[in-house]
DNA sequence: TCTATTGATTAGAGCGCTCCAATCTTGTAG
DNA sequence: CTACAAGATTGGAGCGCTCTAATCAATAGA
């Protein structure tokens, strides 16, 4: 398990260690003869530069720290994929840990990342206080995904949740719907923006926004729809539903069908997130898509700019979502379901 | 962005650098007075040990390399979660990259991990040839998840796919089903074992195994069911379906319902993987669950044992899946749907 | 023929830390 | 009061690499 060092390669190739270093960093000022000799010696010994030693000596880092709150959440997994692709292409490596939605664990995780002296750090939807993020930002560039902050040294990448629910409302109104309800995600990440966007869009169309408290889960969706059914007469029931997310939408659909209402004939439902769920032909859910992989790429890009010293003012990326129209929305029959 | 070093702390505390080192590694042979002084100085300066320098000097590593093929696959995301939890608890850090299901990209990723001189490496369902894995295994302990290999230096963690489809068959047979078909995942990871398990279980029950070529996607499931419907008369149609995975099962259900068959009254369907999908009340899919987080933990454990030098013989973990019975399976009406 | 000049190569210090061996303090037994 | 052991502290070499400045070789200009 003991691996050859630069010294070994130098000896075998009959050159100095410094020359090997130059070759490994493919410096132009090495004669072809020597370069070939070094490369061959390295090949024969199975030599591979020691990233940590290199990092220490050069006082630079090729490591990017990534803190994810919950990898199980497909949203973050997608962002990390985008991040990794961009980072790998640029020669950076990701060191990743999870914070488990607990500020304490998250702070430990952040500390851990910092002890690697990374070139930069990316926090996905962190729950630590802003002050902690500022501390980190003093050590290296920091980019936040799915979280905002008032800081001139931290960049952020967010999806425009307000615009997203706006798209959903526009779509429904375009199909003739007038009574539209939003199933609100409560305290979940991004829920507040989605609600605001819904309300603003409704008012823009001169309609009265109906907001029902819900949760970003399928059972939450079911419960809220049952509430709606209990509150409104069939004739007054909203004909369009803008769910907090896809899971919520699926629950809502279940409850509607259970009550004998057909989707989309009687009620149209729009989800949010475009999870793999929504794409299933079985559900074929109309939903709002956020460019997740792109968000990862942009987060890396923002970091890279800071690392290269190209930019010092903060950048706030607000990505535009798009609507994926599938089979759960249709023209309203005129307002009277049944 | 320039951070204090051990030297700075030593100076401020009025002690030698070596003493600071001892304190940082909380050695017992430091007087309380000095320890307190050092700790205070470190606190005041915001000192934090440099992991890479430490690693270089001590010739040990606290880094674990993780190669994931596809983070989007919830299965791997779960395994990584389990891995991270165990690693974090033991003071290890994860450096992660993705291989994108391409042997070349994967080999590069692996190379990259190795250049960190990690304490160990975990490969999640790698597609590189066994020889490449052997190369890596010469440099540090390697654990494979969802992949087998004939090697005495590499440990593996797999779910027992044969047992899993066995559970599904037993369940259906227990409900009175006799004509049961398997929707085979083809070349997908683990598909072969699931098929073998299905066939073995059927024979054990004295039944003729029906295997339909399919894919691990919902459209694959739809297509295969349509094929079944075209091949068999309604009276001879299998009453039980063991799908290759959950997505496949959902597609199968769609096609069945489209053809006017009810699930589970006419046909029972069992999925595989227990994805978040299956748990949705809307679907409520009976499925086979693999202890994914546990697999991550075990992978770490296997690595840790090798790292600590406690074990040199290979270990082959074969985790037992369990059946999660939900609403897509029921007693058969006697063999004649409709 | 001798000195610039350019390009190729190398010695050596140092990155921030660990760890061994050596040194310095005490406390205690003789 | 001395000798010595045990405990606390420190100097310094070295981990594998980079990078600057110095050295060396070869060619060109005068």
C-alpha cells in the first residue's frame, strides 16, 4: 500500500524532483526528451501525484466543500449531480457531507468542510443562522442554494418560486378557471414564495386567491382537499388546484378521485418540482419544473468566478422555472363540476 | 482569507508548536494549565487544524472516497446518507464523485479519488471492469455496493435480490395465486438475481415461472403488460405480477387499468425497491424493501475494519430484504379474472 | 575568442503538521 | 542532599509536493 513518490520517479528517470514536478504540471519549459523519460518512469512505477501534498505546497486547493441537508430529497441530489459535473470538468473535487436539517449538526459539518481549506463552499438549503455562514464566508467563497442571505460576500442561487406558481395560475386561468386554490406548504423550504406568487398572480387576473394550509406531503394534500370538500358546495368548489409540490398534488388527486371527482375533467391540478413521480404516465402530472442540474452548474460557476478572483460583488441567481403541461389540467367545464 | 497556523497559536500561548499539536490531538500528557492556555489561544485566533497538512504529516487519512454512479437514483442517495452518517460519527470525511455509468468516466473518477490517498474507497454499483477495481484495491481497502467480484481483497455489500423476489412469490402464492409472471429488468443492476430468485421460488412451489422481458421503467412495465394481454386469454392471464422494480410496477398497473382490469381485485402487483413512490397512498404499492441506509452503514463498517487492520479476509454482506404489504396485492378470485 | 542571451535543469526552502528523541521539571526515595 | 524516575515540554527532521532563484548548457552576436 506504499505508493511511489515524486522522488522515486525522479530517480528512475534520472532527473531532479523539480523537473518531475514541472512535467506533472505540464509546464512548457521542459525538453521533449526529458518529458518523455519522466512520463515513462511515472507510468512504470504507477506514480500519481498526491493531491493533498500538492495542495499544501502550492497553497491552493482543488477541493470544494458541499453541505447537503438531505440527499434523499431528489431536488438536492439533482443539484449535486449538476455541481459534480461542472466541478469535475474544471478539475475540482467535491467533499460532501450532510447536515440533517439540524443547525448543530450542520455547523459541525460546515466546520469539517472548512478544515480542508477548500477553494470554496456550497451550502444546499442550510438551516444554520446567517452569522455562521458569514464566518465561513470569511475563510473562502461561499455559495448558497435555495436560501437567501443579506451579505455582500455570499452568492446565492435560487429558483423563482413566485414566478413558478405564477406560471401555474396563468395556465389555469388560460384554461378558463376562475376559482383556484393553493395548497400551501406551510414552513417548508420555498413554500412562502410559492404562496406569494400564487396570490400575486391571482390578483393580477382580478381573481380572489384561496389559500388552504397544507404540507409538502401526499397525506397533507389529501387532508387539504377533504377540507375544501367540506367547506365548499360542489358548485362552488375550486376548479383548479395549485399544489405546494408534486407529492402534495398526488395526495390531492387521490382525495378528489375518492370523492368521485375526476381529474382533470372536474378539477385541474398542478404540481411543483417535476419530480420523477410527475413524469410517470400513470400520473402524468402537470407541474412546475425548476432547472435543478442547471442550478448546480450555476452554483459552481459563481464559486469559480470568486476563486479566480474575477468578481467581488455578490451575484443573486434567480432561475426561471417552466411549466410542464401533462394530463392533470384541462379546460374547465364552466365552473360547475359534475 | 489567510488562516492562523499552529505556529501562531504556539506563539500566542507561549508554548512550542509540538505542545499545540499534542493539545489538538488531546494527548493525556499535557498539563491542565498548558492545555487551557493553548485552547484559549486557539479560540481567540479562530484556529482550526489543517486536515490536509495533518494527513500528510501523520501518513494517515481521514478521507473516504465514494464513487456513485447516479445520485439521482434514490437507492444510491439513501446508501450515501447511511454512509455519511456512519463516517461522520467515526471522524471520516467523504469525498464524492459520480461516474455517470460510463466505464471511462468512472475510471477517471476512481483515479481522482485515489489521488487523495484515501483511507478507503466505496464504489456504488460500479461498471468498470474487475481489473480496475483490483488496481484500486492495491492502494487502499475497497468496498463494493451492489456489485459482486471475485477478489480476496475487496469486500461487498449487496441486497439479496434472489430472496427478495422469493418473498414476493411466497406472498402471492400465499394469497392463492398460481399463475404468476415476472417482468424482468433485462440488463439493469440486480435484475438477473431478481429473475433467478423468481424462478427458483416458483419451482419451489411447483409452479411454472413465466418471465416477460421488460425494463426498469414505467413505460417498460406498460409495454410488457400489453404483451401479456396480447398473449394470454383473459382466463389464462397471470393473476400475479412480480415487477422488476417500482417504476416498472406502476407502468404495469397503468396498462392493466387501461385494459379494464382492476388492481388488486383482478391482478395483484408487487414492486421492488420500496421507493417513495410506493409509499404514496395514491398507489400504495406492495413492494420489496432493501435496507438501504443499513447498506451504507455496513459498507463503512467493512471499510473501517480493514482500515483498523482488524480483518484481512474478505466479507460478503448479503442483506435480507423484507416485504412491505400495501394495497396492490390481494387474494385471487380463483384464477379467472372478470 | 569572449560575453550575452535564452532555454533547460536543479538546489533548497517551505507549506502546516506529526512524532521521535532529547531535554527540562518536579517529586521522591535513599 | 543527591540520584533518579516519571511527567511535561521542546527541537528538529520529515511527510510529498511547489516555487523561486541559482546554475548550467548551448547558441548567437561582437
